[in-house]
């Protein structure tokens, strides 16, 4: 059984650029959630996808968007990057909603 | 308000001692309270979880105590080991918000040998 894999592991972008982060969910899991974890803080919920549709969103602006594909993998897109977007971005998958999460190791995004 | 407050921010315990981390919440609709352990460079991993109809749950050296009336819950790590050194997060979820977890701010635990 494979876990949740995220790519890339690290990324450096310039303010104003756009970035796409990728996540492959654990085998059999059809729900993917994305979290932002700033340094020294707890993760904050960005949004969740269930069967390719967004079905929950946290307090993040529209420049944070996502996709879920038929194989349940997912992308997080962030437009017009700001310095405060620098964080660890975590993807978590679960079987159905609600369900226990399995987190990936995250993508460390640095915006300069 | 959807908030979970966690204390202390950091904790140093001697090997073999008991580590205690506390959390308090405000939203009485929360119905699932997990604890996560996170090592540097890794994502959070589910440690143990409890539902509000139970006052205590124990799994090995880890115990959650839950006080519904006080809206507080805590994690106890018995016989703490250096390998337990990590950051611990409490979290809470309400079923009608899908899988959205509200996390506490985290506790950095160091267990001294």
C-alpha cells in the first residue's frame, strides 16, 4: 500500500509568480485535502476535493485553487505569489468523508 | 469561532517521565479530536483520536483524556522516550464540515536521555 506522495519536495519562486504543487493520494482514497503550515504553526485547511469536486474551503483567497483528477491525484495552484505564501504545503488523503487522514511529507515553498 | 488552543508551546521531559499536552476548544459542534505527531521534514501522522462520548482512550503509552463540560482534552505520554521528541498537534473536526481539521498551534517536545 503506497502512502501519499507530494512533488516537488522543495521549491523557490519569486513574488508574483504562479506555482503548481502535486499530490498522489494513498491507494483507494478518494478524498484529498490541502493544508498550509507556516513555520512554527499548526496546519491550516485550504480546501478539500471529493470525487473531483471541491466540497470544503478554508479562509484562503481565490488565488489558491485546486483540481482533483479521475485517479484521485490532485493539484494545488497558487497565483500571484506573496512572501507570506512561504510555507510547507501538506496534502492529505482519506477514504470517504469524513475519514482518517494520511498526510504526505509536504512541499516546502519559499517565495522570495 | 473555530479555534483550538494548545499549551505548552514547548516541553522538556526526562526519559521515563510523563509528558502532558493540553488543548481547549470553543466550538461544541466538534465531534472528533485527533492528536498528530510530526517529525522534522515529515507530514503529521495520526497518533490517537477520541470522540466526545468517551472520557479517556489509551493506546500503548499514549492516553487522551477528554473533558466535554470544560471543552478541554489532553495527551499524556507515559514513560517518555527520546524517540518521542517531535512536535505534537491536537486537532478537532466537525462532521458537517467534511474532513476539515482545525489544528492547535503545536507543542515541541524534547525528551532528554
